[in-house]
C-alpha cells in the first residue's frame, strides 16, 4: 500500500479501498500521472458520484480530474461548448443558462464532471427523446496508456469504447458538447398519480412522446392492488410566454438559482430508514401528490436535482451506506418488470428513492447502459438482511430477460453475468488489450468483472 494512500469510496460508501490520489492541473501533469501511476495502475475520477467501485483502485492510483475545470470556448450561436473533463454540469449550467443554452442530458445530480458523464454515458429523464450523454459529444481529447493525447471523434471504435467505458480506455481531457436551446431556466411540469404498476406503464407508453422529460417515483413497499403505485412527473423547458409579466422570473428568465438546505449530520442515526419509516414516508409522498396537475412552473434544480439541495445526502443511510440497484429490461419484457417489482415489494426493501423510466433507442457505446425498454432504479440500505443473495437472484432474472445492470452504480455484480448483459464486452476487452497491454488503466470494478 502506498504510504500516501487515502480512503476512496463511491457515493454509496459500500466498498471503500485505499489508493494514492493524484490531482493534475495541466496536460503535462496528467501525462506524468499516467506514466507514473505504478504497478497497480490508475483510474480517472471526477466528483465521486459513481455509486459503486468504478472510480476506485485499491493499492494503485486514482487520478482526480477536477483540476482540469476550464470552460475553454463557447459558440453562443451554434450552441457548442469546449470544456475540460473536470468541469461539472453544475458549472456548465451557471455559465450556459444565461446565454440561453442547457446541457443536453443531466442525471439526478448536476455534481458530475463532463469526463465522468462520458465515462458512465449518463442518461436522464429525456433518454426516450435525446439518448445518453455521449450522443451529444462531438469529439473529445483522450490521454491513452502510452502517454499520447488523441482527438477522438464520434463513430470511431475508440469513441464507442470510451462512452460508457468507465475510464478504462484512458483519461478524457476535454470534450466538445452540443447544447440544447432554452428560453427560460424554469420547467413546465405535469404531475399525476398512477394507481398501480400497470396503470403507470400504460400512462408512460401512451403519452411519453408528448414530453421531453419523463420520470415516475414508484412506491416499492406498496402491496396488493396498490403494488407499483407511483407519482408520474413530466415536463419541458418553459417558454418565455409562460412567465407572467412583472414577475421576477420574467425580468430575469434565464437566472439559475438552485436551492440549498443544511447537510445531514456526519453520524446519522443507524436504523432510521427502516421499513416502517420509509413506508410512512412513501404513503405521505403518494398522498400529497396531486391526482392531476398541469403547467406548474418549477426551477430546473427542483425538477432535475432535488437531492443536490442537501449536501452529503448519502449520510442518511448511516455508516453501512447503501446500494443503488438499477437495471433495464426491453420492451416485450414487461412481465419480468412486474415480477421483479412484486419480489422487491415482498422482500420489503425500504427504498424511498425509486424511479421508473422508459429508454429510447440504444446508444453506440459498447458498455453504454441504456437499451430500449424499462429501467428501474432504487436505493437500499446495504445492511438489509439477505440483500446480497436477493440482488444476485434479481441479476439472474434480468440477464435471462436480456437486460443489464448499470455499471456506474454497481459494486457487486458477478463477472459471469457480464457477457450476457453486455454483448460487446468482448470487443471492449480486445480494444483494451491492444491499446493498453500493460493494464495502466484499472479499477476495483475492472478487476472484479475482468474488464
């Protein structure tokens, strides 16, 4: 173990390991970091929002890329930005929204870097319309294992291996992104309740095409006729005409004003998120939601990133941390989704952060997660009795249905299931073997899964 090693963990805090942390601030320092990362290799890391072990490297080096955080150039007419890989989506929103542009894809947090967004090929509430993040990347600069810097364009094998490749093809230094034009920094939001899972899926299938963004909070503790009941939230960027004359919003329609709340204590009481307390929360959350409401104006931060207003919200799960489990199964596999939801409900998994979405067309990344179908994500306290064996059983069911789990949130998948879930994994391994024969880029995830 390096003498200067520090503890590194994912956002779920389930599998901490120690590594030497390197934080380059220039290209030259990044090249030196790659050339000197040692026998255990290195892995790039952004803001640490991968839930599992993708940005950890036990006994080796972790290359913190947040020092390369410059916005280099903005084309305010064409809607593109060239920025460093360490720039966060939060920073891009601060810079771009006043100019009438928005990031093309954002997940449930804006505290992710551009490099991390490409490495995990993140998706958002608009995948059914816009696809994953890499679809909007025109090109990127990649520092490879030989210490050379390459400009990588869309449609090339190296690009497709890097998009969703979890940092294992090299260190992303910069990226050029195509942006989305907006008239305001507010969202026009429709909200409605679904009485059960079938009702929810029917509503999503029938009307998703009308909305750019769509997501459903789902109650996974509800049972019987209420199994899978949900609150469905959909919307689009509000046009200027939706803002009333004379209001603060109309006077400054592109202002970005995210909310901020106190951080939970570092030592959060163990066992607070029990089945009983989460069940009560879920009941209240479902009942307080309107049966149907249209055209509500919400801040971007409220609609996309409500948890970002609570720093270190992952502390609420206590010392043991939590597992975020996300899978996707294709259209025509709705029975698999129903069966898994019933199993989660019967297992009494206390999850109050559970969402269901529909994915659109698959993205070209060889390890990119989204495929057309249904994706369910849920947070579960890691100390739940029998959780490991239960999730192993769900993995088997997902794989048998031709689905997959999301590697950016994983810290426990068994390696024998990887090829069934990701058919291009052999191509990925072959490219890695050719481009990085010494295994310079490695991580806890890559060792665990044999990537």
